[in-house]
């Protein structure tokens, strides 16, 4: 199986991404690192452990990473995810432990220990931990197989400002380090995640699994979609983070283009924008695969089938 580290700020969509990863034999989850983002750090590492317990996987190693972005003040998104970050289904406080090693140290140590080119990073929140790790130990850059991340947007505009997507906006300086690192990057921007809609039919298929996992997942989706559905007037809201994991399992569901992507870090108006050279009008290096299209039905079948394999 492909070795991955998930870096995340759950968030209902992060939670579904974690469940999908834990349900997929193609992936070996070496650890899950919490980052401050949708909600403060303490809630994110608590939520990760709640999700692992929903998946009956209290053995997964969970680490606490950065408490705030590299330069800017933390911006959170309780208006989207609720006060707990995982509103929609009440879960008990987790019994499984948080590892004592710091999340950034775990990322560095793992990459320096594992064979080069074998570990994939999957950031589902602000890129703070990855940026910090690259600054603290630049040698990791050439050892990372790939970074497959959810973040950014271009033709679709932004969701936290008119031009910025939340994850990149929260820590644009970390994003700049990551996109400038030379590590192969695949990005799942709003341009693709806004095509992955949680329609009523798809949510009821999730509930139709008939297990607690199915019920929890459906309840999370129903809470999470409320915000975006009202806003965008679509049938269901967009589902973001699980696309990262689905891409690792079934890349044929997705298509995009290799482009140069740069991060705006100083303009007060457009800070956090991912500037994508889609038409190749510069000779800047093509540093990312910008995913733009998806087989959304294929995605939801995969998600639902896999969640159905988790223990009831
Ligand atoms: C991203 O922001 C968060 O609210 C979601 O979990 C996702 O990672 C979408 O912009
Ligand atoms: Ca997230």
C-alpha cells in the first residue's frame, strides 16, 4: 500500500476524508497530524481521534501540529463547520491517546526514516505544518513522493474572500513555501470540489449503508452542506477534502493540467489567491497538477462503497 501522512483540521469534509483513507487497503496511514484551521488546534486533534474511533481504529497515531499560521493570525471557520468543527452528530470525547511527539517533528522524522520517494503528504487544511517542516529540515523536500492537497481555486474564485480559498488564505506564507519547494504537487481546488455535490440522493445512499458510520457520515454531510447550499443555490453543497484521498485510490476519476501556480502573500485585496498560469503565458516552472474535472458519480460510489466496509 501507498504510505501517506494526512494533515488536517476536521471539519466534516476532513472527517470523511479520514474515514475514506482508513477504509482503503491501497493506503497505509502512517499518522494523522492536526493543524489549526477550521477550528483551533485543540479541537482539531480531538476531532481526528473521534473520527478514528468512529472507524474503530484507535490504533492510528495522531499528532498535534501547529497552533497558528506561520506569519498571520489564525482565521477559523465555525460559521461553516459549527462550534465543535464536527457539528451534525454528537460523538463522545475520544479515549485514544494523542502522541507526545509534535506533528511537525513526526513529519520530518518519518520522511527522513522512510525510503525516499515513498511517502505522500495529504494536506486537507492550511499548509502550516508542511511549510514548517520544509523550513526546519529542507532535506525532506527531495524525499517526499508527492503532495496531494485540497486548496486554492482559480476560475471558480474564492470562498473566504472573492479571490482566496480558505486553506490557502489562512496560511499563504506556508503555501508559498510548499508551492516553491520543488515537490510534485497535485491540487484539488474549488474548481473541482464545487462539482462534487452532496445531493439528497447521494446523502441517502450514505445513510442507506445502515451502519453507525453511514449514519454519522450522512449527518455530517447534512450539517456541512447547509452553509454552501444556501450560498450557491445548488442541489447539495460541495464536498472538498475527500477528493484528495479518492485521487490516490482512483486517479482516473480526475483530470487537470500541469501549470505554474504562485501564491499571493502581500496584496490586502487578494492575499491567499492561487494564481494559476492555465494558458502557459509565462515561462515559470510547472509546479502543480491543477485538477479541474471529476466523475462525481464515480467519486460518490467509491466513498459510499468504502465507508460500507468499515466495522459497524
Ligand atoms: C476547505 O476549507 C475547509 O473549511 C474545508 O475543510 C476544506 O478543507 C475548503 O475551502
Ligand atoms: Ca479541511
